[in-house]
C-alpha cells in the first residue's frame, strides 16, 4: 500500500519518459529473427519487455542488456532452437500474442505460460487464424487461454478479416506470414497501431499497405539494423493529463513517439481545449517523434469514439480522470476492448474513480463522466494494472486528502521510473 498526497503540488520542468513499450518488444523480437547484430537504444527495461528478452534467450538467442541499450545477435528464424523450458511471458499480452505468430512458423514444439492476468485474456483471436495457417496450437478451452502448446511449421498464407482493430492480432498473423508459402493479408475494421509494419520495413521486409489492409509476402528474411526507441506516448499521457489539470503546471516531455496511430491522446486534449504544442519533430527507423509541451488549461467535455478508439485504447483510464476535471459531460464509447485488458478497465476505472468522488458511470462499451468533480482521498487499488495505478497516482494531484493505493508495484511493468519523475517535476 503506497500513501500519496500531492494535493496543491504543481508540476514544472522537463522529463524523458521511458522508451515505447510496443517498439521495445518488437525491436527484440525482430532482432532475434533477423540475420546479424541488432542494437537497440532507449529500450524500456520494464518487466513486460524483459519477459520478451527471457523468452528469446530460452530459444538460444544471445541478448546483452546494458541499462537502456540492448544488443541482439540474431541468426534468422533458423537460429531459434526448441526451448528446454516453458516460455514465461509474465504479464505481457504483447509477448504472448506476437510470440505465438513467430512460433507458428518454426518446426519445433514449445509451451507458453503467463501470470494470473494473462491466464484470463482471450487468445483465440490469435490462435484461430494461426491454426488456419497450419500451426498446431492447443491450450485451455481449446486454445482460448494459456497455458498454450505450439508446434509450428509448414504455414500457408491467408487472407484474414479481423473482427477487431488489434495491433497484437494483426502483428501475430503478419509475423507468421513471413513463414507462409504465399502472401498473407490482414484487414481490420479500423487501423490499429502500425509499429510492426514500420519496423518490418526497417529490417528490410517488403510490405504493402492499402487502407486498413496489410500484406506481407512469405519467405522474406530480416536483416539486422539499429533501432532508436522513442519515448512511449502511453507513458507520456499521464504527464500530459497532469500538466493540463494540475494548477500552475507547465511540462515538456522530450523525444516522445508521435506515430499517428498512437496520438489519439493529443487529439483528445486538443478537442477539450488544452494548451499543448508539438515541437522539434523528427524521424528514425520509420517512427516519428517530437517534444511535447503542455500547461494548465480550461477544459470541456467531448465525445470519444469510433476510429479514434484504437489510437488511444491504452490511454482511456487517464482520459477518464482528465474528463472529471473538464466542464460538462464526456462520453467514451466503442471501447469494449477495454474489457479484455489487464483488468476489465471499464469497471475498474469507474469503481476506483467513484471512490474518489467522481461522477462516472459504466456503459456496455465505455463510460460517461460528468465534470467537473471535486475529488478526495480514499483507499484505492490498481488491481494489478499498471495504467490504473498511474492514473490513481496522478489523481492525487487534484484530490484533497491522502490516497492509499494498493499494488503500485504493477507500475513497473511499463514505467519503472514513474514516481521518480513525479518527484522531479513536483514544486
């Protein structure tokens, strides 16, 4: 239980948020199946990404980590060897689903397990299309849940219409498609984040993107490269919101990724009336990044839904807090995907913010927030969800009284230096 009380504390200064979690995962994965030595700068040394490193080390890949620098000695798909141990993905849904796509194309047997949260997260959205490609996958409830057993190889290319806009589903199928006998195409209802497509190109893979469809030809090999990981906009979102709602605050976030499939949080802040600027834009490895400036702002409620949702799905907990400090009503809809995250984030966000005095109610696919609310201290819990934990810590800045937050250890999954950065900005 961590006690926090930041009420009437302002936030001023600049920070470098940790490296992007999605990009860090993919850099290690693609480096492991590429030919040659890949170097990764500004890697996120959070627990999820360390789970990815551990899984590939168990398959014979030599990986060296020195703080935020990682070196991966890859030898192509053929360099992976059958693991003697069970592959433990920890709390990482990205590791689980993307690794399934890679293992689907390798002619050996492997087993995968995760923590209690992963054991509840649906996997058939990935295992079913991979089975259609020819992979042999078994697990609890016919492959719906971990533990999972995979025997890969002899894949055929498929054309897949995904029922959900999910980067994990899309990426898993595309990675399997690299070992298919012909092209593989994935089409989504809306475009999800495209880090996999961009990074595949950085590793020399030819892909074709048309609207919400992505095609990769089978039989392509990856060539090692150097990857710079920009700051994670999902981590930056907590301080962007804090800068907008905490009185007398002014924050600069350096080198944050502004991939257009991820910048929904910036759109929401702008639509609500926040004073936010994007400065010093540049690009490396097909990924754009910039410095973000935010200051205390007068905000108003808006409606968030439709094509915007895949671009901010991980930021909805902190957007809900943002909405409690905006004048008027904010409606979040089309976000049923929140029910299958680390927790059911719809119910969890509503329950925890209600404890603080927020006027908020759950709907089938989102929530309705009535602002502006005066928040107060209470006993709350992250429920083991890193993004809920960080949202509650930021809530303390606008809550009169002390918050006692249970299980803040979960924050280390994506932002090990979170409280250090709070302290460095607090005035």
